[in-house]
C-alpha cells in the first residue's frame, strides 16, 4: 500500500550513486548490525534505507537535497507495526498497522523541517553557519511527534571501531522542560561529514545506554528503477 497523493507517479530508470554504511549498534547487552543505504536518485531526491540485520526492522525514506523528509515507511515485525508517513504541505499523514490495529493520524509540522534520520539529516546543518537548529522527528513506536534542538559542539579526536579520527560533535535534545532529560551525541567525520558514531547521554532510570559505530562503508553506481512522488 502506498500513500502518495499524486495521481500520476513518475517511474524512471537512472544511474543512482549509492553509498552503503554498516554500523554496530550496542544497546545495553544487545548488539545489532545495521545497514544504511543512501541513494542519490536526482539532484533533489535522496532515498535512505535502514535494515536491522538482527531484528526484522526496516526504514525507507524519501528526502529532498537538505534531507527534509517527504515520505517514510517503517516496519517492525516484533511489535507488529507497518506504518507509512507522507508530508502534505504542513501536515504529515500517517496510516497503516500499529500493534496489530489499523490506524490513521495527522501531525502538524508547525513550520519546522522534518528530519528523521539524524545521522544523514544533520549533514546540511553541519555545512551551514548556524550554531543550532530546531526541527521535528517522529518516534514510530510511540506514534508521537517531538520538537528537537541540535547544537554544534567542538571538533575532537575520537575512537571509532579501533580507528582514531577527528570528528565534529552535535548534541540533540528535546526542547523546553524536556531538555533536562539529557541528550544524544552524534559525531561526523570532519573530512566529509559522514556520520561515524552515536551515543546516548539520557538521564532516565532504566534507559539503556546506546552506541552506534561505523564499521564499514562502500560506494556503488548502479542503474535502477525508482518511483518518485
């Protein structure tokens, strides 16, 4: 089931420049392997896929060149969730299956960018002269929209899967009173702004510490068919 509102859907075949990144996710005592795909379909159309190799969890996003999300599908077999999100002007329309039940919900973007995969989406922010930005994201397992704030920190030397590198740190937190719950930190390699590491700094009892680390990446060019809204 597709939720694109357009009556005409453009099917094109093009040479897409794809990058595949493999990350190790450590969450408490659990370790998962994640594979992220970024496909530059056209100058203003980017496709992002995330596949959890350990659990049956997948994401598929379509974004513009600034990573402002246009549509997103989310699948979580364990929680029986299959959701589709589509941005329509200042609304995000969600429909599908949530914990086994059919759902329909609308979210108000309140004029903010919809940045869903921060490891990719914050790249435009890094290239800008701004020190901080506010944006919105949706937590699919809770069916809730949150306003977040990203702040640039210093460039520092970090270890990523046994390799030492210089990386720019960006802290992301909720806004207002909820910012007291802590933040998460993203590190981006200073040479190309590639997302290389993530770590939670959350002050919530029982909330397990989570870390992402880039362990492998590769580039490919292949001719594929894409459906664009």
